[in-house]
């Protein structure tokens, strides 16, 4: 579904801030599920340090 949404966006010049926006744009529903604060996204060098700390716990 994410690939479908990204392909549609690319083909039609749709700009979005994240995958969920693209999914909603093609008319699909997005669900929010409870997660863990330890499930982080690594985007900066500092995030690597946090990930290492979490792995050591």
C-alpha cells in the first residue's frame, strides 16, 4: 500500500510530509496503534547513541 501511495504521488506530483499522508491521499485508512518509546527512528548521529543505550538495557 505504501508503494502504491508513493508511486501515485510521484506520478501526480503529490507532496506529503510522511507515508501516512500519502496513504490517506489515495483514500485508504490509517490506524494508530500503541507502541513503545524504545521503538525509535534513527535520523541523526545522536539517535545512534540512544539506540545503543536502549540495546544495553
